[in-house]
């Protein structure tokens, strides 16, 4: 895997399970770093034609490669009337905030930035060798010069 984009993000979470009329409250704040890039095990095709030099590239779509929690602050951890916050409650809160972080990262523009970074690097190499490049993917063809 090659990371071509990274972004730090904050998430606030409030989780309140209720049992027998008692509500426990868990509030967390998390700073995480999301990394996106290419999985080099996926097909990556570049066609190079000579005379005149012409390059067509089909880079794979970028993927979210990792979500790393850098800071995890517990803002509130409060028992209910009849029930206490359990280890399972805390683990579920962490699972949920991780799922929210993944969703936020996927919708943050990071994947698009990662794609642009890959294309820019390929473009630099091709232009340095006196040509331009056409990028293609399964969704749509696009010409970038």
C-alpha cells in the first residue's frame, strides 16, 4: 500500500444506552488521522506509445488505508440510576466512534485528494519526458494535461 493523502479530523461522540429506565452516558472526543492511497496488489495499467510519445494510465481507485486514533478523551462517563457503565459499553462506544471516523474520512474529500495526488505524480513524470497523459477509470474518462 502507498499512502498518497492524509487528513487529521476531530469527532465528538455521545452514546447513551438505557436499561430499566436508567441511562448511562458516555461522551468522547477523538482526534484521528485518516490515510488514503493505493493498494499495489490491484491492477495498475499504463500504456506508452512511441512516435509521438503518448501515455494512457488506469490507476486503481484510492482506498481508505487506515484510521489511527491519536487522541482519545473521555468527556463524560456517567452511570445511570440502575445501571453502571460497563467495559462492554465503553468498547461499543469505541467501535461506534471508529465507524463514524471511517464514514467521515470517506466523505471528507480525502479519497479525491489522494486520486489527484497520484495523477499529479504520474503527470510530472510523463511531462518531464516530453509528453502528456490521459487518465482513465471505470467510472469515466478524463483528460488531464
